[in-house]
């Protein structure tokens, strides 16, 4: 009987991980190393629309986990507005929202750059002044706001003899 030339081991060996020993510290170890961020090394500046920007903005917001619920809600309620030269502005309502987006700026820009194939994105965050936001709460305020937006509402109120109660 002759032993088999390529015996199959009963228990396969676990994968081996290469580590650095003290003997190898001074040696040059260049093994098939590729840059980790290949997308960052290439200059991409594809054009995109406002709709594309908002689509991927919302997609990023929806991908966030429960631990980042405040950021998720902020991104959904404060959509970006495309400006010139691949920059966009996000108008937020309070300093907490501004800080939340600022803290995640690199992740947001990275995600959008990847999806839009554009590495030249610039995000500006602006705190909205109280005068800029017109919030309506009462029934009278809602009616006034809607009648300014659409004057036909007043005609309909008169035509059907409707009153504000």
C-alpha cells in the first residue's frame, strides 16, 4: 500500500493571519497593496439635479439606525437646496440640528459623493431666522395663509356662505 499523494485532512486548518514579527520591523513589506480609498483618489465631478440630491439625501436619512433618530428626523425635515459649483445648503431650525448635521458632515458628504459620483460637494448649514419661518397654528392663521396663497378660497367662502367658527 502506498500513501495518497494529496491526502485530504480530516480537520481543515483555520485561515492563517499574517502578523508582523520583531525580525520584520525594519524590512520593506510591500505586498500587492492598493489604495484603500480609490474613489477619493479619482477626481469625479459629475453634474446632478436637485431631485437627485434630495433623493440620495432622504435615502441616507432612511438608512440611519435608531441610535441616530434625531439626525434622521433632521435630515428628513431639512432638505438640501442645490446651489452653484456643486455646493448645497441645508437650512435648519435650531442650533441642535445644526450641530447634529455638522457632526455627521463627513459621513453625509461621503455618502452623497459616492451616490452622485462627485467628489467636489460642499455643504453649507444655515440656521433659519425666526422671521423666515412662517408657522401657522390657529384656524384664523391657517385661513389667512391659504387665502394669500390662493385667493379663490375667499370666493368659495362667499359662494357657499361659509364662516370661520
